[in-house]
């Protein structure tokens, strides 16, 4: 059994090896980009199964300890998969996952911020998130909050339970419109379909017109449904871009109850960005659970305040486990990538059951 000082030495050795691996990894990726240049010039696919087998056979011989050869094989396979993903990114551009179909507000956000990337639709928030986690997408753009309808709980739950980081927030002004078939009039409409958040944003308009409301996966799916079913009595609540995409007419524009209707989209990725200076990160996100004891949350808030951080928002969500167990989603002004921030995290770890640093992000308006 290792004593404490021996454990520290072992960890220091691992850190030294990891540093060497990082430098070698960068060099390998640079060489992979040169291989890609040849493949692109010669019209060759990224996948070369025969070459992968040669690489595996060659590298296994470099491991003298037979007890870890199988693990080294897994390591090399994963490394080659990473190399292929990197080559695909260079060849085809970034892939950005979002929830919905073309015309969804998330797709509009992706196209605005990543105009040269491929916007890849997924049927739900979890699928888009997992696509980024697995490497099938470079990033995922998902809504986290609407200024009128509130939090998008399912995405916050993914943030708490998943392994991705938030390095950028997109603030999109959302204008909802009533979309119908080209030959439909407002008086024809009996039912409106849309995402629950969009229905909530337009609740007053729906009530005033005595419409029946039906929830759908997102606004673009709703517009597509109206276009495909051809029922003049059914209209969708969605964006004006979606109307043009699916051949619908805008029967009434700007029907959201509040003129200040903004949706925040988080850009999730597998790596956490580190600002080059303390002023580069506008906000930091922490998710945590508190111990089941009196004053636990107050202790956490006091620690945050004592380190000079202003908490711009604090949300609570039910967590899996015992009844009434919750986790908290906190946004702090400033970055925790500083000595003060690192001391904050050390003190929070001592009073939180679980603490995760989700990212330090900048916000942009789109």
C-alpha cells in the first residue's frame, strides 16, 4: 500500500508523463493534417482500414508488458478515432448538433454563429448533447433559458449529469408568429401547435382567440406538421424564417406576450476554455448539490460572496435520488480561472456533496 508521500510522487510522475503525451499528441495531430492534405489532393477517403490494422500491429510490438497490451490496443484505437474526427473536421468543417429540424430557432442560432459549419439536427435535447459527448459533433447548441417562459429544465439536467462544458452563450431575440397554410385566414384557426416554451410565450394571444394548443417537439416541427397535413384550421407558432422554409403564411406576427422575448442558447463542447486573462471570462457556471443539514446552502452562498463574486442567477432543479433532493445551477460574474477562483472552488468542495465547474463563458447577441 502506498503511503501519502509515495502517492504524491506517483501522481507527480503521471502529471509529467501527461505533459509529454500532450506535446506528442499535438505533433501527431499536425502530422495527421499533412496526411489529410494528401488524401484531399488525391480524392481518398479518410478511413483506410488496412492502414489502421498496420498501425495496430506495429504499435502493439512497442509494449513489452503483456498484461497491458490489450489496454494499449484500446488506447491506439481511440487515438485513431480522434485522428479521423480531426481530419473530418478539417475536411468537411465543424458539425454542430441542435434539437429540431431546419427552421428551428436553434438551427437559426447555429447558422448565425457557425455559418461554415454543418448544422446537424437531432430529435431531442439529449440526443444532440450525446452527439457532442461521443464526438459525432464538435459542439451542441441548446436552449437553457427564455426571458419569459423561464428555464429549459431538460437541458439544465443534461448540464448537471453530463460531461460537456459551456464556453459561449448566445442571446437571441425571439419573435413568435402565427403561421398557417397559404389559403388560410386567422378566422379559420382553431388549433395552434408549437413547442411548450413557445406556447407559454404566446399564452395571452392563445387565450384571447380561444385556440386549443397542442405541444410539439419544437417550433419548426410544428410548422412542418402544418405544411404537411394541409388542415386550414391548424396553425403553428414559429419564426418568420420557418414560414418561408415550409411555404406557410404569417397570419399574425409578433404574438409573444412580452416584447422582450430572448432565448439563451448555450454552446456545449467537450473541452473547457480557459480565458487568457481574468477579464476574458464574463461569467462562470457551477452546478452543485448541498449536504442535507441546516444552513448548508447559506454556507455556500457566503463562501461565494466572501470571494467577491456576484451571483447573477441561481436555479434549483430536482436531482435523482431521495425525494426533495435538488441540485443548483449558479452563474457567477467573473472567471474562476484565477488564484481567488481556485481558492473558491477548494472551499466549496469542502461543503458541497457534489461540485462541477461547467465553464467560463462570454455572451454574444445574435
